[in-house]
C-alpha cells in the first residue's frame, strides 16, 4: 500500500462496472487525477476505455460473470475495489460468499472488507429494510417500513398505515423495482409483479440490453426477491454521496434533486445543499455498519417539517462522487488519503455555483436544457475524446428497442442540436 506521495508507489483501485453508466467513467478519471492507478472490470464498450486513465482492463463476461470478476480481482491485486452499479455490487457479494467458503480465496477477503465493510455483513448492505432498521435504531428519521412476504401481510400493513406508500424490490436500480401504490387492488397487483420470479423474456432482455445476467440465477432457481413496503413522505428528493473508512465518514457531498431523467429515475440536475441531520444519519450508519468505501444515501426532505427521512442506501459509487467541491467534499481525495495514510489534499474546487447539471446525463435528457446554459455544466473539457464520444454518439440497437428511448424522443424538442459552449468553456477541436 502507498506510504507517501513521495514514495512513487501508487495505490491501486479496481472499478467494477457492468453498465456503461457515466458514474464509473467520471469516478475513474477523478481517481486517476488524485493519484490512483486505475483498473476496471467492465464490458469492452465502456466509455472509460476511451481515455488514458485506465491502467488495465479486465473483461467482464456476461456468461461467466462471477468467474470473470474473481479472476479480475486476483489479477489486479488492488488495494481498493469500487462497485459502480448495483449488479456489480451483487457480483462482489457473490465473490465474497465464494471466498468465505473457499480457502484458496481467503486472501481476497481483506481487500473486500476495505472496500465495503465486514465481510460477514456484506450481503445485508443491499437489503433495504435492514439498513433502515439499523438507521432507526440509531435515532435517524426513517419512514414506517417493513419487509413483506405475502399479499395478506401487505394488506394488513396498509390497513394500519394507509396510503400512499411504496413497494420496493431489493437488488433493483434506476427506479425499476419501485411502485407507488394508492389502493389495495393496485398494491396487490404491484406486489405480485415485484415478487414473481423474473420471466424468461425479462431475464434475457436484461442480459441483452444491459449486459446484466443477475436475473438469470433467480429465473433458474425460481427465487423471489425481497420486498418491503414504505410509507410515502411528501417532500423533496435529496441524496448524499460519502466515502467511509473503518466506520467513519471522511468526505461527503449533499444534493437536492432538481431534475430527473424520468419519474423515480436518476438525477440529471442537482442543487448543492448543507444539511447537518443528513450528515448525522450518514455518520451513524457508517459507524453502526462499520462501512468502508463509497456509498450513496437517498433522502426526502419533509415539505412540512424539513426533516430528512432516509429512504435507502446504495452500496456503490453514485453519480456525484467524482465532484471536487472543496475540503471535506472531495471523495476521491479522501480515498487516496485513507489508502496512503497521508493528509487529505483536495483538488481545486470545480465550482461555487449551487446548481450543477451533470454531463452527459442532462445533455442526454435534453440537449436544449436551460440548465446546460445557466447552471454549472459538469463537462470534462480536459478529456475531449470522452466529450466527443458522448456528444456525437448515436443510439445503438439496445436503445432503439426500448420504450424509454422513444418516450424520451417524443418529450424532447424537435431540434436536438447541441447548444454552443459558453464563452468560458473551451471548444472541442
């Protein structure tokens, strides 16, 4: 492990990305900028491979996912592993289970523990109801919620706690496994849909479109996902990204959601805020779960009381972790400090503006968006090959066969040419 900046020995991070999401790309660039040697386990089409930030690429195999991840960790021998999407977290949990049961793989457990937390509890980090229970026991504000296994249990809970509420399926992402319910019939139909083992068409579609084979196991084993019900709280969506080390939060960024890609989908425009109660919730969760690594917390700010209610935790790097927003708010710099045992040296602050439009997320949502012109547009101008790839990319067949792509096309304005860069933004050659 790195001893100092002057030693010339770089700490090595292995990013895990089963999806082509921008979060892994931007984090890889940021980790390289603060001094890490960056390797990545990902599909060959991952955008980070277009840059010079990658030390080594470990191919992701959609057919032998866990085997390819195990081989990547052994070959890379990293000091830190960072999942960049939910399937990657699940795959790392599967490698952990295999390592616990296989003596020849025991040496992998130490880096996994540095990257997420105690290996004995890693499986529970993706159980929504369990994480909320831990937070509630520590005094954090948590909406009424409970695990549900039958429609009768769901009806009984709703008769006591009322509507509206949310049903949530563990192991899902992008709002796909979440249903807002307003009536008993609607609730029972949503429960049946979420609780059912994935159908063959759905599992094959997920593998073909998202390179995600995680539904194949439940399909073949007829395994049902864990479902929980949660009371809806009216308010404003907010989230925080944190880097933890041995149960302590070393850096964090807190944002209020301004625009999302679609209903209950990922954010594309955010407003930076400061909320001590959210910070406290992050600290108690990190302490109670002895967390290490990158995590995201989703909250809703109660519209009447301003109380931040914790909705769920993401055991992965989220899409704002790359931002350099000053001391205490530069997560990659905090990670480098933890790995090397040196004082934190944050990068120069990117912006002092409150509203940040994420790139390429807001560009992809609406190239004519007012926020691209009026807010801080988070474009990596120093990596022009990446900017060109995002701006000029055409939809592939995987996008063309999805309903969401065509729905977005109908919602966008007819003229989809890029707005000219502002005077302060460098133009692409």
